[in-house]
C-alpha cells in the first residue's frame, strides 16, 4: 500500500480497499509487515508498506479470498500432466 504516512511495523490496522473498476470495496484487517521509504521530501515523503491480511470479525476477508480464489475449472487447466 502506498501512503503519505509512515506505518509502524507490527501495527494492526483496518484497511478500506477500493477498486476503480467494478466499484468493489473491501474492509479488511491487516498487520504491517514491512515499510519502505520511496521518496524523502520532508513533509511530502512517500512510503510503501506490506500487510498480512487477518481474518477478523466484521471484515470482508472471506469475500476477498473468494474473489481471488481460482475456480475448479481453472485449477484443472493449470495442472501439469
């Protein structure tokens, strides 16, 4: 995730993920696993962070997983013979 604010590694945060196409929105919970400074410009610094998603109460985690889960047809087509 790209941010203008530095996250604290180890923090557990609620994340609202929005897709520009399709109008999908997901409320997820994630733990900050890493943080990297992309640019350092004083008050205008930019950061990128990696999160590990957590299946928590009142989150859209199950919907998120199902959206990206491969269908049985796709899985069969990807098997090596």
